[in-house]
């Protein structure tokens, strides 16, 4: 699928896997055309010889040529080049996620800052089923680090705070994520029955990244596409993806995988909206619009306190006058109070929170002016 950019001069190869070197391909794509980049670059593991288990069986580690660099300097040049090409592609409010281990993540972080990206968080992916340290000479390496950064310091990046909170059973999402390694039916196999890719990331990790920091219809690019986990989760969640992968065997597996992914319908894609993104509505607007009348009595959530609406949008209680928040806090003897959920009005014998009226105004604002 090709999608014209805002300038109309060049089209994006949406929902496709592009063969080639990631730097060269990214340089060929239109600038400021991508909402989010997820990058799982080579870690430059610097392995020395084979690693064996106590039973002398060999550990299937990352020994592919794409993870080998002649020196730290060579790796740093590679990192500089691909991050520069990636930043050019990001929209002004775009963001990037990079993932790495102790071998490379500090070099990635430094280069991100050198190029003007603005680091928002580092997230620890704590593996619930890490590979043991067979030699017993170091701690078991049980985590990897993700860095989340916006293109610029002032970028208005996407963060679906309420959706992530809902995903986390109503608790604010923390920066340490406990997720298992990719195993079982999720682990893709090649024609010989071996692991298709040594560093395949779990779908749950990409699901959380995309659900939390993109919106349906956004364009997500993965310059190290591998077997296509980013694309699979993007397609399922109603995002458009662009994958870049130079290894033909990985492209074949990714394309076969993506063909089997079903995009969720619009109702299933909806997530809890951010309250910060909703338009601000002053309590006085409710009075101006006649939804509440001056002199009308409001009652507290616990039915213990009452206050009357004044013409200027303030309340007057037993011994206090002020905003809906100030009066509620004073009457409860509390340092603060959310007046929108605390105060209720009566209609037809029912007690209704005033926040319902605020939501009514917000819905009208969202619809825009009528013809």
C-alpha cells in the first residue's frame, strides 16, 4: 500500500517489508513521515567462543554476522548513521524506542542525546524466565533496557496514560515490565525446526509499546524488522507499518507471519482516552449554559454537605465561599478535593454528579459547530 505524504511528492510503502540496508532505505523515504520508530539493532555482543550448559550441550547464542563489528568505533559509526537517518523520518511530534543490553544500550543512549533526541524514559524489561548464567561468573542477565525518546525536547509525543493504566489493572504503569522471553508457540521456527531468529522479541512487549505510545492510523517503522513482531502487532492494532530487513530468510518468515495477522475492528481498537487531552471546561460554563441555575443546591457525594451555586460560578457553603474544589476541600477538612466528582445535583428525584454535565459540554465541543 502506498500513501502520499503531505507534500504529495513521494509515497510511503506502507504495510510492506523493504529489502536492503536500513540506513540507505531510510534515507530514500520522505522526511517527517513516520510517527514512531521501534528499533532492535544488533547488540554487538562480543561473544568469545561457545557457551555450554552443565551437561556440555551448546547454548544457541547470537553468532550471526549481522551482530559482529570490528570495534567499538565501528559500532558507534553504525549507530550514528542509523539514528541520524531515523530522526530525519520522524514527524515533529514523533518518538523512537530502542532496545539493547548492557553491551550496547549505554552507547545508544549517548548517541540519542548527541543527535538531539529527548529521552523520556528508560524501561526495564525484566524477563520472568531468563537464561541462567551457566558459568557462574556473573549475575544472571535477567533484563534488557528500552529507551523511549521524542524527536525534540518540545515534541508533543503520544502517551496513552489512561490506556496503559487500564491495561495494568487500574494501577499507573511503571517503568519496569515483567514479561517472559519469546517461547512456546510464539517462537517462530525455520524450515529445519530451529529458532527462526535468535533475538525474536515477545509480542507482549511490542503490544505495550504500540498501545501506549501510538494511535490507530499512525505509521510505525522498524529498521531492523527481523521476523516482524513490530509489524504483526502494528497490523493487529490498526497501525500502518514499514519494515526494513536485509536478510532474505527473515523477510520470508515475516511476510508469511504478517499475512496471517487479522486487524482488529474499530470498536476493539478503542482505548481509554487521556483526560489531559480533553478540553478544559470551567464550572461557570455550566451556569452560563443554564445547565445549573444560580441558587441551585448541590449535595456532596457522601450526602453530608450542601452548597449553593452563585451567579459567578462559585459555591457558597455553611461558612465558606469559593470554587467547587475549594468549598469541597474546606467542608471535608481535606487538603484538596475534585469538585467534579464530589458535587451532585438533583433531577427528577435522582442525584447526578456534575461531571456528567461537563462531559456533555465536552461532547459538544468535540462535534464542532453544527451547520
